[in-house]
C-alpha cells in the first residue's frame, strides 16, 4: 500500500468521527438563547488541529461536567461553527455551497479567532479570485467587509489590499450603496484618509453629510428646516472626519454651492481659511492644506492602473511569470487611441482610430464584473481580412482589484500563423476566436489558455493603446 493511500485512509477514518461522533468527550454550545446549538466533538482532534482549542482546554475555559467537557461559544452562529467543525475534522470546505457563500465574512472572523490560518488564507483568496464574486457581491457585502477589515486590522492583509484597490478604482460600489450609512466610524475614517481615493472631493463631502444624517435618527433629511441644535448634532458626528476632507482641492463653484451653505459644520478656523483661500489666492493659511488625491490610473486609462501597465510591459519583453516582482518604472509609453465610451463601440470607430498605429494593446472591462480581458498585437491593425503571423502576441485576463497570480491568466500564442485576426466587424481580434473584440466571444483555439470561462461576454467599456518603447 502506497504512502498516499495510507494518508487517504487516515483522513477517511478521522472524517468518520465527524459524521458519527462516536466516543465524543466535548459538547460545544454555540450561539445564544433560542438560536443556540450543541455540537459533539473530540478534544484530541480539536487540540491537534487548533492552538485555540489547545489553549481553551489547558486554561480550563471548557468546564468538566462528569465525563464531558462543556464549552460555550456564544459569538459564533450554528451554521458557521458547523462549517468550521467539518473543516477541522476533514480538512475540506465546500466554497460553492450556499451556506458557505452566505457566510464568507463570518467564517473569516471565526477561522481567525480559532487560529485556523490556512482556512483564513483560503477564504481570503477565494473572495478575491472567484469569478462569481463580482461587483454585485461587493455591493451587497462591501459594508460588512470594510467594517470587518477595520475592526480586525492586520488579520486579513490580502483583503485589506483588495478593499484599498476598490476605493482607488470604483469607490461608488461602496459609497453609492444604499447600505453606506452602516459603515462604522473607523472604517469610514480609513477610507477618507486614503491618498488613492478615486472620487471628487465634493462628492466625498456630500456623502459624508448623508452618512452623518443617517447616523442620527432624530435629524430630518431636509436641512433647510434645521435648528442650530440639529447642526450641532451633525457637527459633533462629523468632527473626526472633517479635517481629512480636502476642501482646498475643490473648485470655487463646488465650495460656494456645496460647502459654504453648511459652514456651521466646520471649525471656525477652517471656515475662515476657506473664505480667505477662495477670495485671496496664494495667501498664508493656518490650516494644513492636503495635496490632491492621487490616481493609480495612468496614460489616460480608466481601466488599467500603473501596476497593470507594468505587468503588460514585462510580458511584452517575454517575461513568463504571471505575477513577478516589478519596480514602478513602466518600460513603454502607452498612447490612448480609443475609449469606447468616448469614441464609440463600433468596428468602424476602431478602424479610424487604431489602424496602422503599430503595436497595440486592447483592454476590455466586462459588464457587471471585476474582470478585465484583452490582448497584445505586436504588429498592427490594417483591415487586411487575413490572419497575421506572430510569435510574441498574447491575450490575458485580470481581476481589476488585484494582481494576485491566482486571478491572472496569461495566454501566449501557440498557432503563430493565426495570432492576429486582422478582419473586420465580428472577426477582428486574436486567434481563431480566442478573443473576438466585436464578436464579444472567447474560445480556446490558437492560444495556450482560455481567458474567460464563458464563450460570450458583455462589454462595460474598452480601450486601445499604441505601444511605444521608450
């Protein structure tokens, strides 16, 4: 019998203990009151699998009642603990099961508390990389996710970076959510303090006002009817945040119509400095003036950040890793030739803007998804209605919020003679249908890997860049 077979047999036998719970010596009561449930377990399994339980038994957190240990865990729901307990016994978790999908964040918190760090890593990666966790999931769960990240600082570093990327690229997914008022103070403060926050300062201000009003149930949404006491209530709620709003980066019109009418909410010194700043330019101010917020987007793109362009440059130079360590210097110039939302989505728009411009990259942001697909044409588009031969073309897909290797597909040309489909309309793109730009389809024929699970896709926006070596 091989070592692998022996291991499988051992896992199977231990898994049987979860199903049958024979000779258990622990009762674990989870939840509270009418929502409490009792689970049977074996102390030796719990101790072997988790330092948390080792500590619980050694420090007598679990009380002995006859031959049984009784351990109470009111801060975890029955459904979450059932999933955790099965993982402890079997080492498996069905990430696509509905009860798991509906409890990802609570599972993260429980797994972290119970020192199940492999499971924490696995759940983080799944939230970031899974194709079905698209913008809809972020809209529905984003407030709870941001609150959790803020409350458990440092516990979920990958998700923390993921959340920062959302705010630097599509903050409206969270700030535009109907649940935005549920954002905790610390979570909101961490967002407003970000240098990379892709939102106009006046919009940040407007949403901060809405958040503050929603946090005070006694305040009427019609501020024109307010008394001075109501303004004082809102001012107290917003006092921690106001110093981080970059009022001096607003236009005079934005300040005059959106901030000046609400000057009662501002500290007196800030109000006076703002009046002085917008009336007497270049005057000396007592208030610290924060610089404009930065943007991760470069070369005029609204889809790609500098990190995306860096990776594309590495691949153009025949780099093979999907997620290498790169410095901040992009090796090529990328000149924006076309953006669909500005220049049109028809093939004729593509031809008039992109033909005969040399090497190009095509970027397509998919509708209702956090996914970007695209391709590199090292030759040129010319409308020849022929396949163009290339050894260095490639197609790709990214998660727009992270460049983790598990979310990246790099697909290099295999059938060189069909690298570029230099046709028109639906037959223009890469390979024999590996990526048809206007046919909106992907299938695996001429390249090494399929870049999208479905054969067809819908386009939110797309861009084409001329690639010029520095």
